[in-house]
C-alpha cells in the first residue's frame, strides 16, 4: 500500500471544505460577529440538553463567533438495542460466559444493532437540506460527521453558538440545547456542534516538556549540567542533600528495544526477539500523518538493534494532506508527528515481526472517529492502540455515550481497544476538579496507565514506581552554594491519568478488585500500566516537520520521550506477542485481565517503594531539577489495584496468562 493512501471512507468533499475554511478566515473582518438570537424550537422538535458541553456557561462565555465561521458537527444515533449490544460485548469478552469468544463479524453487528439505513439516510438528507457539508459517513451508520457555518448551525438546530474560554483555547459551543425535527429525534442519541473534541491531544511528554528558553538578554547559565544515562545508575550527579543522600542517578537518555524487551520479559536480557509478534497486526490511530514515517522507522531500527520494516509490514490509510482540517486547534500535523512516530516505533521495538496498520484522521475530532470506523467496519485488526485523549470527561454527555457505541462494536467483534490514561494526573490543574480522561474511562476499552522504570544495561528489570513527577529546581543561594528552591519533592509536573469516572457505572469485571472506597459504584481507570515516565523514557527517531502547510521536514534526530502515549503501544505490542504465541484472539481484554490478576497473575504490582529520584538538566532552559518519582497529583499507588497503574505493570508473562484464558 502506498505510504499516502487515502481512506475510501473519507469524503472527497473535505478538500472543498478546507478551501471554504480558508476563505472564511480571510473574510472574517467583513463577516458579522453579531449572533442572532436562536429561534425557539418548534413544538414538533426534539431537544438535546445532554449535547451542551459542560464548559459552555455564562462564566466562560467570551463573545459571539463570526457567522461564517465553519464548525465541525457530529450526530450520534441510538443503537437499535443498546442493552443487547452491551450484553453481547460482555458475553463474548467474559470468561465463563456461554458466548465467550464467539465474536460477531462487522456486518453481523451492524445488521443487529446499528440504526437502519433509512433512519440514517433521513438524517443525512436533512443535514444537506440545511446547507451542511457531509464529511464522513461510516459503514456502521453510528454517526455522521458534517460541517456548517455558525449561521447554518444556529438556524438548523435552533441554538446559539457562542465563544467560550476553555483549556486555554477559545472554543465555539451552543449556549442552548440543540434540537432536530421530531421525526428524526427518536433515532438520534446526541448532537455535537461544539469544538470540545478538537482539544483531543496526544498524550506524550519529553524531559523538556514545559521548559522555556531564557530571553536572549539572559543566556543560559546553568549552576551545573547533568548528563543523561543509557541505563539506570550508569551516571550520577551530586546535588544538595535530599532523602539522606547527595548522589542521584541521572535521567535516562531513552531506553532501547533490547532493554525494554528484556525488562518486560519478551526476550532474555541483552537480546532482541526479532520474531516477536509474528502473524499479528496492530492498528494505530492518530490525527494526520507523518510524511517520513517509513524511512524514519527504518533509520531508527538500524540504530536500535531491530530489523527494518519488511515490505508491506507497514501500511497506512490516511487522507490527502490537503484535507487536513482544524490544524490550529488540533496542535498541527507537527504536534502529532512525534506521536505517530512513537506509536509505530514502540510497537515495532516490542513486536518487531508484527504488521502495523496506521489509520490517520483528517483532524482530531470526527476524523478520529472515522479512522476508528475504518478499522472496525472491515475488521482490519484485532488490536488497536490509541495514544490520545480528551481533557477529563469534559464532553457533552450525549457525545460520551455516542463514542461508547464504537467501543461496544469493537468488543463484540473481538477487537481490543487500548487507550492512554493521560499525562495530567487527576486533571485538577486543567479542570478545577478531578476527572479521568475519556476515552480511557469508557468501560469497554483497556486504559493504560504509566510507570517509571529502572532497567539495567542489558535490560535487566530493577524496579518500577508509579509515574508521577514532582520537581524541585536547584539554584545557587546568596553565597553561591547550591540549594533547592523550595521544599521537596516540589510541585507536581506531570504524571499518569486515572481516577473515578463521573459518568460510567462500575463494570462487573472491576468488582472485588477495585476498592469500593475508590470506585463508589463507578468505573475506575486505568486497568494496566507500562513505562511512561519521560525521565526513564524511550528513544525514538524522526525527521520533524518544520512547515505544517507543506509538511516540509528537517534532519533526522533521536529524542527521549514518554507519556502514557508510550505505555499504550507498548501494552498493545505485548498483547500482539501473546496472541502470536498462543494462537488466541484476546479481544476486549479487561474481563480476562482482572480474572488473571485475581488468580495471582504475573503482572508486577506497583506499590510505594520509598523515595526515588533522578537528577535532570534541561537543554532548553538550562534549569537543573531533582525529579521526585511516584508523586501523581491526588492519585496514588498502593498494594493491589490503584488509580495510577491499575492491577499492575504489564509483563509478557501476564499477557500470556490473559491469552491463556481464551
């Protein structure tokens, strides 16, 4: 398959829409910014209060958007039998069930649970009659993605689109509940006409994340320079006394596939199992597409001790780059390139023989749904890695339920969806309240949390802690002596996401394993965990995009990286290795993960292990820090299940136990 093959499910109209968005931006000064008050919904319409985002309130309102601003919308449809769809997903995934492992083919699921073609067509035709441009329709008919101007959306849905401040961005959303004609309403679950999904972001982090270069008038004058290590304890740095010592190991430059295969039990220490994952395919979903992914992966492979990609081992389905939309809100193609590279190189490093299918969205909103449906509707893979997430569960309730329908389809078809749990801890800093990230909080996906890993030179496993980074800066005092700028361990910087959902009830597979005091009757994430800490991270290599308009790239370079964006593909790859070794299809793994853990699984229980810290000097700011581990906002590691690492760190032995239950 060519390196840039466009998905047949992505409408050619996207190019015209992209041009229209550009024109609208250019004419913005001439367009009216005065929003007409919404017409009251006619008595023969149905309104959707659950389609108003939680951030759309009077306190966050900042004004009226230009009437010709183009907004992406999405309509989600009700399943014909939601209870039956859940029962099917549970039955085929739960050990001991009579339906266990009896997965449905895509068309079977669509014929049984998806809305009818007539229902779907009626809504699509109505959208077209309102002037909307249809930009994506999946074979499953679970939703329709469209675009319209603010004026068109206000008129069609009897609402009033407003500007709101949320997540450091100005977003458009409805001030009042949107409505649709009554003859369509019974089939529709929810209406998304807000830009909240465009805050979906990659969940990766680097050691320099959050660091800013000093002003030109204040060149870097570091008090000391801390070098990175190739393995735990290779180098040490002398810092002011803390935790009873002045000597600290330095942060990791980036582990190699040899080290991680050894640490997680895929190969004997110091070796690479080049056949790991043979006969398996791992699908990866992100937004946009890297123009250099194959050559970058092969250059990285040659330097990392793993075989280069064989012919046809990597395939991708991506839209033409002229169809990339909403690039500014979605953090640009350059913001997703490192994510795609990390995902591909993490899977290839852990499972070098596995095939990889990359499916890219034309944006980070509805485009990601279309990418997911491309896989599910044709069953293109049975393991899907998704290293992205929303800001907590701060999406309209109807949107969350509409997205869950995709997860139900995947589970029924025997497709395991793996989602990163997030990199912002409990999200209090972003939301003002604690929340796990969606889609990791869905009961029908496997949420992957994060750890910090200490591995020896040849990949020998030393220890793991929960990924939660607190940092305290090292500065000279008035006499020039180095001291800490404040109390230890310092403020929270980043760490694995997780916690208790405010939306989803506790699934049966978590009962008896997740402490009731933590669950309080709700779904808790994550489920499992793997390496995520960028200070003990993974080495990737790529040619970074230097121009997001023409996708021009710079010189190839290596980078140390982490985040639960690393943990997710590592776990997906381990599941692929387990499937290849066992000849089994694991499907939606959570019921078997919790059953195996309860039976004394080989996962590594990640519990508090005393103060662990590394020394780090930023190459961006010049600042030096003592990095404290296992300090994750209000989330805590504990013996047994916890909301940082789930049931524990994934090992290949545990993955094999999960597969053996099938």
